[in-house]
C-alpha cells in the first residue's frame, strides 16, 4: 500500500505544494511548528532516509537547499532548520522549519493552527 506521501505526490490527497521536480516533492506540513514548515520527500518510496541510494539522497538535499532558500526569503527567520525524524510515515522525508532559536524545533510544543487560506497564501509565496 502506498504511503500517505506517495498518495500526496500522486494527487490522491490534496497538499499545499511548494516545489516539485521529476524526483522530489515539497509541501507544507499540515501540523506546522512555524509558518513555512515544509516537508521534502523523494518521489521514490523508501522508508528510511539513509536507505536512499547516494545519488537520490544527495539530490534530495540539493532540492531541499533550493526550497530552504525560498523559505528564508519569504518567511522572517534567522535560519531554516533541517530535521529528520521519520517514524510517523514510512516514506523518507525531511522537515525544513524556519527558526529564530533552537527551541523552535521542539516537536512537543503546540502546533500552529492555520486556515486553508493561510496555507494557500504561504504555499503561493514559497512556490515563486
């Protein structure tokens, strides 16, 4: 059975797409720690990030770098954190999170509650 991320990439489940190319897909996390919190996934469904072949992993990081540059340009932040957790969805992915301090990446704190309009506006800004 396809992972939820594969279903998002296939368009079976809606997402707030930020960027896409032939190998990778980036979309807003629907339970964000910050405005602009984005997930980057390879289109190839592999459970664990470090099980990706070297070329795919390297390409994913280069793709994420481009997305992070857009986040930094459009969202007020000091840095864009890269976080790998990967236990909740069996599909390799990284989180790109705009941060101003290290506590901004505490996944135990309350998530933002954004409206669909706010998600759409952020995705539009980041997809430029």
